[in-house]
């Protein structure tokens, strides 16, 4: 099976669509401040990337101040909306986190198993690979992997104190505030420099100054989080409705908390498996971070929902330590994204219509973000993928692949079996003379090779790149076939010298 089925490199139009849906950074020429904002504006929807719409709609300081006040009021309301919930938690019983370990271990196991093929073929730096290999959920010792959100001592020791400014970012993504920002065509993330400065000075700083304490309290009570670099998860310990005289094993509320923790940790543990190139390539887009994670978490949770009754019974016993309270029959099979993440998951689902579902898996687990139109370059910086050209008739061109020996193009016919005359005719408008020289990233010379796609050889550090075995398994082929196609003359450079270049694979 090829893990690339249904994926492709994106055209300019597709790149813009995906960029808007996933909240990826704007191209530089769009992000710089406009010289003259008074110039008559094109309607916001006329181009997907017209993000000057906000400035154009709020040309005076007075209008911008009024909008800032409206945003801050919406943020205040978002905090107030959770007040009842926070208050209930402050008065609820707390469960020992150790009692949640069986649920945590079960969550890890189902996630590892469900995504084994993707995780198993991913390139990782050795230290991160070791962290993941040795990872277990534990609440003990110097380096617990499950920590209570309200354990300030441990959080301080681990350097994971609440950041009020980050909480403002989070609240900006909640439904009402987001709708208000959208109504005003305002981008608090990945927008123009004007938007960024306004957001910082007129929203974040005054709001944190006024509501710092409330933000910290909200974070501790309403959030959970995980740190993909250390594989550590922070969760809340309260069990609402756990009666004072009820034992842990008798309590339906405790059983429900353990199942909720199982489902929550499916999401949080998936964060742990995120590829290290993803945040850089997508500039930490929250749609990518939470939307991809929750999209994948829903898949796993519904998969558990399809387990046989016997398997669910075993799992219930393992997670809750009892056999009289069960999860409802409909909850797991119909599991839907949590309210906070549902809008992100919708965007991911919409994105899939353009990029194919496998692109989400390939980007998230393996770092192949070029399938989303963005990547990381040799310097470890974000690199907006130049688009590929689609020819009339729908065929799309490929970036020029590394050559057999990195020179010329005659080898392509020998490697692919496409007759030389046919290859020349298909590429009559491509400047194949360029191929006689080194083609830096292959994107400025694009060619037509029917029946083939291009694979970008990833790297995560100097000299740490994908192996031929990983490339073969990701593309549903063998190293032998990769060599037959890309190395017909038996003089290909070593795979380490080919990082961030392209090789040809059969398009299956
Ligand atoms: Zn998350």
C-alpha cells in the first residue's frame, strides 16, 4: 500500500486554498504593510489572500480602538462563560492521577497500534526517537509524564507555568471571539504586520494586564495540554458529581472520568507523535496543531467504538477496574470533535478535499508538509513550496528529480521506461538544458513524467535524512524499484547527499 495514494504537489490555486483553510503564513509580498490603505479595496473574497481587508475596513485609529474594545469584551465573556464550570471543579473531589494510569496506557496502546504504519516509517532525530521509544505514562519520579494542571510546584519545576498571553491566543480561537474576528476580517495569527502589532498592543497587553489572574485560573481548570518534545501531558484531576461517601470503584462518576481520560489522552498522546518539522513548516498554525490532532483522535476513538462487545468489556475492566458501569453504546462509535476543536476539524476536512487524506497523515506523522504547500529548508526555516504547474488536461508537472549522478535528463527515460522521443515531446516547452546543471530545489525546472510522482527526501538535521527503506515504504514500493527508476546508470549520490531533493516514484 502506498501512503501517498491520493496526494499530490499543489498548484498555485490549491496552495492558496490550503493556506487560507489551515491558517498558514502569507507569502511575504502579501504580508508587508500596504503603502496606501486608502486605495479602493477589492472585496475581501475577491482574492483568497487579501488580508488587508481588516485595515481597509478600519482605516482610522478610532475605528481600530473600537474594534479592540469589542474584542476584549468578547474575551472577557469567554472567560465568564466558564465560571460555573470552574466553580464546580473548585468544589469537586480530586482523583489520584495514579488511578488514571490504566486509562492512559490503554490510550497509548490503541493510538500506537492504529497509526503503526505511519509512525514506523517516519524519519526522526535520534534523541526524539529514543524519547518516544522509552515513553510510558507515569505520575512518579523527577520526570512524570502525567502532571496535574493545578500542581504548580511540578509545573514550575518542569518549566511549564501558565502563559497568560498564550491563553489570549487560545481564547481568540473560541467560537464567539473567532466569529467576531472573522466578521472584521481580522487575523490574530499569520496576518499582516499591522494586524500583528495591533493584536499585541491593543488586545493582548491590555487584556493580560487586566485579566492575568483569571487567565491563569481558566488555564488550570479548563485546559489540558501536552508537550511533544518531552512527551509530557498535563490534565485536570477533578471528578464532578463524585459523592463524598462513594468509593472509587462504586462511583459511576469516577468510571466516566476514567473513560473521559482515555479519550482525552488519545488526543494528547497523538500530539506526542507529531513530527518535529510540522510546527516550523506551518508556523505553529493552531488549525494544524489542534485540528490535525483532533481529526486523528476522532478516527482512533471511533475505531475503538467499533470493537466487539467482549473487547469493550475487557477494556472497561482495564480502564475503570470494575464491571458494572459501562460507557454508553453510542458515545465511542459516534464520537465527534470537542466543541472547541470542531471548527478546526471542519477546516481539516475541507482541506482534505484538496490535498487527500493521506497528506494529513504524511504531514503530521512524517513531516511531509510539501503535500500542504509548505516545507522546511536546509537552514531549518520555513520554505513556502513553489507551486507546480498543471497542464491543460489536468496533468501536473513534477519538480525536477535528482539525476542519476545529478546531471542531465537522459537517465529519466532509461529509469522510467518512457521512450526518449516521447519524453522530449512531453517536455518540449521545458528548458531541459537547465538539467545539465545542478537544479537547486528542482522547483524552477518542472517536467512531465506520466505515471510518476516526486518524493522529497526529508532531513531533520545535518546528515539525518530519510533512508531509501523509509522512502520505499512510504511510497508502497521497494528499494530495488527506487534504484531501477532513479539510478539506471549506477552512479546516484548517497541518500545523505540528496536530502531535500526529489526522487521519482511510481504514482500508485
Ligand atoms: Zn490538543
